[in-house]
C-alpha cells in the first residue's frame, strides 16, 4: 500500500486477484464487492461508522472513500461531480469537464482533477507526502509529463488549454 492511508480495490478485478496475497494482511472491510484496506485497525474502526451513514455508490460514499484513500480534496470533488454528470446523457457540462480533466500519478495515487485545480492538488500532495522519492506525473491523453515544480504544472496547463482550443 505504500504511503497511502488506504486503498480501495474491486474484489473481482484481475489486478486485485493477482495481488490479493499481498493485501489481505492489512486491516480491511468488504462492501459491495469492494475491499477497502487500511494501514491500521484504528483507522478502519474510525472509518466504519462513517461508512454506515452513506449509501454505497452515492456522491457521499465517493467523497468519503476518496478522502480516506488519500486523494486531494479538490480531486475528490471533481471526481464526485464528474461521476454524477456521467449519469446524465448528453450533458454539456460533462463535455466541458472532460476537456479539462487531467490525471495525476504520485506516490501510488492515481486520481483525476480539473485543470484549474492542478496546482492546488499538487501542493496538497507535496505537503501530505513530502519526502517521497517519486517524480509526480500528469497524464494528458496518452502522454505523461513529469512535474518538478510549479513551472512544469503551468507548462502542462498550457498544453491542455491549447488542445481544448484546437477542439473548438
């Protein structure tokens, strides 16, 4: 699990099944075919009452789990909004979000956020996981861009904005 405070895995995915033996010694719960693994028993015990207050797969569930597994709050908010809009066919707003959606890879975390929140998400990650010897990356389309500081983030922002203008 590495540095992440928790991990969620679909119990029937090939990735999980091939790594199950590595994960099952961690404290965990199973909810609707999803395992949530924790670093400590205390963390698991604090999470369970929160989980009981939300409906599986609801926006509240997604937010609770996203924050628990260590995603930046702005990334969690984006994911929750995006997931809800995905359910609406032909939504103009989903197309707007999709064109500004970027994927972050850092410290075992793989999440998405809005381009406008990229700096804030990275600053949050660097504060939360400061001493890791891992080069953060942003995935745009099929290209990974390494991030070493604010200037690299701004360069990625410009690439995405240029792509959006070309689509219009």
